[in-house]
C-alpha cells in the first residue's frame, strides 16, 4: 500500500479515489493535485511509480492542509466559538445542531440515543 501524508491509501482503487482517503482531500482537490503533478487519474494506486508518489506527496505537503494539522485547525475553530460564547459555540457545548435544524424530533445524530422520560401518572393511578 502506498503511504501519503501518514495514511495508507488503497492499492486496488484508482488514484483519484485513493487520495480521498486522506482527511482534507476530497474529489475536487484530488483531481487538482493529479493535474498539477501530471499523473493519470485512471491509474491504480499500486501501479504508481516512486517518482509519481514523491510528486504527489510534495504537492500535498506544499499546497494543502491535511490530516493532523487540519484536525487541529478545525478543533481550534470550534474551541474559539465556545470561548467567545457565541450561538454556535453554545450549541457545540450542548451537543445540539448548529444551523437552525429542528430538535423536537430528529437531530439524533447530534443528540445521541433517545433518553426515555417517564410520562405523567393518571389520576386513577394516584388513588
């Protein structure tokens, strides 16, 4: 398996797809990287030469923020929002959706598994 930016990219996939396994590189960035390095996007990752791998690695290192550095940058941005106490920061703190979605129903991805709350007891049950 070729290794780029500390990530093992899949052997049997096309290079344009394999590069997207690196955090911070999507489909468009992958195509731009390959165009800049003059590497054929249809070649399989296992068929890349050492020279092509070096060119791709150099392009990523010089022009893209990926993996650990990008994760730290995103985490720093979220922490800044929390520290200044803005709306988005408060929503991050509470683990709720940030962008105006409804929370009465749905929002399970952010809120987690439903926590059942006991219903009100009827008058008959109180006697």
